[in-house]
């Protein structure tokens, strides 16, 4: 894989773009518009696992972006949160964020992050990783203070939290890779890019 190829991250996620750029991966972030809700509903109805859903959504994003940018190497990722068989999405507003965090309170859940890479019309790499998190029994009063302090940025995060910020106070235990929790299995991804000449060995 020649290093002259353009790298595109098929995502509107600031966190994923920051992860790559902070790690020295020079890439352009471009949102890949797919019907995520439609795909999730269909996969859930078919009995798919959270991991299968995350991988499929990442692949659909990569494929769509490749069709728009066929000269680029396309990276795409997706993340699913599952708790007791229920899939959680980005809450998008304060009321939904509160409801999600109350549903997760005192329970363990898992975050599944998948990433795929497309080049010249084919999937050339992919990986899935899972982290397990346990939410503490926080008080209702603390939750309202958290929502005030964390701001609207968390409305765009699955589960309504950012582990790298105030959201760390939500948990009693986190088992798994830090970057997987943030939304992308970063270390295997940059390892692949290094092995294939995009990054220096």
C-alpha cells in the first residue's frame, strides 16, 4: 500500500478524527451518510449481535465513501452499546441522555467498536473489540449536576458520556482498551497502516 494514497475517515466524529490525528495519522474526515437507524432496526430484527451490527455499519460507511472517493484509502468505524440485550444510541438531547444514564445506573454494559478499511473497491482490513463498563449507583442530584457540567457535547456520544472527561465519574470499573471505549480500536488500526507502508515502521 503506497503512502501516497489519501486517507479519508468516513465519519463526522470529532473524537475519532482527533484520535487519528493525535496519533500522527494524517487523514481527512468526511461524513458518510447512511441510514444507520434503518440498518440497526433490520439487523436487530434478524437477531444480529451488537458486534455484527457495529461491523456491518462500519463496512457500509466505508463502502459508501469509497464510491465517492475511489482514489482514497477509506477508514470507517462504528460503535454499539449493549446492556442486557438492549441497544443504546446517541441520546441527542438532555431528556434522552438522562433516561439512558438512569437505565445504565448500577449495571454493567459493553461497548463494541469496529473498524474497517477499504481500498480500490475491496475491504482490505477489519477488526472488532469490546470493552466492559460498570456504572455506579449515582444519585439523581449528581446526575443533574453532571448534565449541567458536561454540556451538549455528550448528547452526541453513545450512552451520554465521555470517559476522557467528567464521564469518568460515572464508573466503578472499566475493562478493556481505552481507545475502544472512545469509539475506535486505534492500536490495531495504526498497526495495519504501519505494516502496509502508510505510517513509518
